[in-house]
C-alpha cells in the first residue's frame, strides 16, 4: 500500500514549474480550464490558477488530508462538498493527484 510520504516524494520528483494540469473531478471529469505549477517546496506546492490572479500556496498537510479519502472520492463514496469542507484548495489538490496517477 502506498503511503502519503511516497505520494509526496512522487510529486516532488515529477512536478516542476511550468507544468500545466487540467482541472478534474471524479464526478464531472475534466472541467475545461487548468492550473500551472509555479513551484514545489518541501512543505507546499505553489500554483497559478487560470481563474485567480494570485499564486496559491497549498500546504503539504492539505494534500495529505485529501489523500486519506482519495480512494473513496474516486469511487464517489466521498462527495465533492466533503472535500471542500477539508480544504479550500480541494479542486487543485484532486486535479494534481489525478495528474500524478496518470503521469507517464
């Protein structure tokens, strides 16, 4: 079984500034717009959303909280609004986790 630490290491290894990631949800699929990775640090990821002017800083801890329910979210046992209650960055996080799972 994969641990969150392994997931974070994979993000650090595979993400880099400039990578564009399409927004995605388990319930609607791809949403049509995207986010751009601005940077990845030890404890957070910086993104440039297409719909917000400012760089967003997403804490590692928020990724871990979403990862804990990731499998249930993908099979639609956890609803989208439940993720929004966990973190305001949920759209970005699920898009990045989905990207990582489909990374070549």
